[in-house]
C-alpha cells in the first residue's frame, strides 16, 4: 500500500514538473505563403514589439520580461531590433497569473501561469503560447518563453535561422 502511494505521488510530481516545459516554436500557418517584400522588411529590421493587453491586467514587469527576451532572441536569430523597424504587435488573448505566495506554497494546486497571444507582423499573423504549473516557473518565465517564441516567429518570417 505504501509503495503504491509513493508511486502515485512520484508520478504526479513528474507530471507536474513536465507541465511547465516550454516550446520555443510559435504556431505558424504553413498554408499561408510569406511575401518576399515582408521577408525583406524583416531582414532590414523590426521595431520593439507593442504589447496590447486586450483588457487583461498585466504587471509591467511581465511585459518587460517578454520584451527583453524578444530582443535578446531576435538578436541571436539575426533580426535587427530598431526604433524605425517594421512594427510588431503582440495582442494578448489569454492571460492568467498565480500569486507568487500561492505558487510557492501549493504549486500545481494554485492553478497555472499562462499567456496566449497573436503576433502581427505586416500582413502575417501567428500564435504564441506558454503555460507553467510548477513551483519553479512563474508568470515571468512564461513571459520570457513567449518573447522567445515571438522572436523565433519573426525570424522564420524573415527567412532567418531561429535558435
């Protein structure tokens, strides 16, 4: 009986830890071709993204985490981030953030940190999304992952290699 409970608890712990993992690839529409002019514009450079909260209350620190990780990943992928670059808009569609104390005290039972957003770049649009349920990762980690996904999507549109 004790081994069975220990096995169950172990399985739940592993599942909880795995749930916080993030993909760095955005969801792109492969059926929609990317215009050569848009690719050329991206290669010239993009502007720092504008984050549209879309009615959600987003802590400025979370927004800054997203923007910082976008800039870092964009540079890594060969995308120039310029004041006069092609506008990038990140419109948040879904947002939930756990209070830090709840996340640390009850972890998975406190719910999830989650961001899902649409990224618009010229006539192209793609979806970015990340969720964390672990004690370790909070909303700032989710925002960083979403920023990386956004930069990777922009690099893909520009025909650049994203890492």
